[in-house]
C-alpha cells in the first residue's frame, strides 16, 4: 500500500512594484527560513532579473516570465506548479514541503489563489497556505491612493511585511500602520528586517492562528472603524451559537453570487452545529474565491461564529440583517430536528 503524501503548501508573496519582495525573499533565504521551500518567481517583463538575484543563493528556483501571474498566464502557473511536483517525484530536485510563488508587482493575488484552489489536478497535491504582502513604508500612502492593485494586495494579505523601515521616521511608520490596519485589520504586521534575536519565519502567523486577545482587538478595531474611504467598509458578524453549516453555506453562496465583486474579503471562525468537539472551522475568502474550510484546534473560546467582511459600496447593515435572518433560520431548523428526535 502506498503512503499518502501530505499536501505541499503553496504560499504567495506579493507586494507592489519595487516594494521589496525580492529583497525580503533573499533575506529569508539567507536566514535559512526557506530551507524546505521551492520558489516560483513571476516577472512581468521577459527578463527574469529576480531569478538571478534569488538564484544566486543556490536555492531551488523556477521562473515564470513574460506575463502577469494573475491575468495572462494562469496556464503557466499551473504548469509551473505541476512541473515542480513532477521534478520532486522524479528526485531531480531536493524534496520540498512548500512552494512560494512570488508574484509580479502588479498582480492581484486573489486569482493566483483561485488557480490553486479551483483546479482539481492541483488540489489533489497542493494546499493553499496564505498570502504575504510586502508594503513599502516610504511609498505606501501614494501607492494606495493611486494603485488599485496595491489595495487588492493588502486586502488579500494574511500577513503584512513592512519594508524600507530604515527610510522613514516613527511618525510616518505609525501613519502607515494605521492606514494598512484600516484596510485589513486582521493581518498581523511585521518588519522585513527582523529584530535582534528574532527568527525570520514567514509562515508563523499565516492562516488563522491568531490567539484570542489580538483577534478580539482586531475585531474591535473593525467595529469602531466606521466609514472608510473609496466606499470601503468593514463589518464584524457574530452569532452566539454553533452554526448550521448548510444554512451558512447557502447564505454565503447567495451573497457572493449577487455581490461577489463588492465583497473583498471574508475571514473568521465558526463552530459548526453537530461538530462541536472538532474545533471551529476557519472561513477564508478573497472575493469570489472561498478557501476550503479547515478545523482549528486550540480555539475553545469560540462557541459560535465571529468573522469580518471587507466590502465596497455595500451597506453593512443589510448584510448583517440577512446573516442574522439566515442564522436564526438554521437555529430553528436545528431545534425542530432535536425536538423530533426527542419525541
Ligand atoms: N533602504 C531600503 N531599500 C530597500 C529595502 N527593501 C528593498 N529596498 C530597495 O528597493 C528596491 C526594490 O526592491 P526589490 O526587492 O527589487 O523590490 P520588488 O518588490 O522585488 O520589485 P519588483 O520585482 O520590481 O516588483 C531595490 O533597490 C532594493 O534595494 C529596505 O528595507 N530598505
């Protein structure tokens, strides 16, 4: 009987043009933080300069050149990933547990995740890990004001890495952190330059592993943020009881079907009725792409549902009302079922 191999985790490293992605990648390589990781680099121009920079360290690197990952070369991303998996199976490259895809600076990371999550062949071997977004402290205000892609990259982030901290003072840094937090309050923010004694580990807080206190603080920040610029708004949705999965899935599918383009991010935790001993599931979505839900251990404090939505040009009150109506429906259905079983 052949052993079932654990899935290879694919993470995305993104950030606007010149933000410092390659510099950060090199730093991670030098620190040995990517020892078990294959790297796929995407360059918009034909000349894959980054490969020379990254490849110089001798690490395994494959390059996708000649297009932007998010739009033009979906097929190439798939081929690149399958090629790496094949090489690993053939033993022509050292075994690796993760693949890091460095996008070009103008890529929208959501479709990259969508390619991985939406393809059966890839799904059989890969698991999407998360998105790390490098943000340039020197240029963040101007970039966010003028570049849609930069906004999309921050919204999609599971972790934000601040670069060029050496070029700004504390006040400028604090302003930038506040601006980023107002767009995506849930992604932990770290410095590209590690503090003395800190081990560089890009994966540590990818996904929803945020401990209770910071998570609650982030929720509060969203709840208090009120109106945003550019029609952006965020809302926190909570439900005090375990949730009926079928009812929730129906609600979310209908919402995404109707308003998909305006729902930028969904992220949260939810305990499922009938599965209460398994730990809550992590709900993660970047626009129309909803990640496969995963159970999270060590989250006993979550008894019902709590999640955040970042929306554009949508009335948060309407979403809240429809969510609560559906949840109440699910709860009544559960009570009726339990009543029928007891009688
Ligand atoms: N002072 C300073 N310069 C930095 C830092 N990070 C990156 N840079 C510089 O910023 C420029 C762009 O950095 P890259 O790492 O190539 O940025 P990138 O995001 O990979 O760029 P693209 O691939 O073109 O999108 C280079 O000149 C880097 O040396 C930093 O933390 N401090």
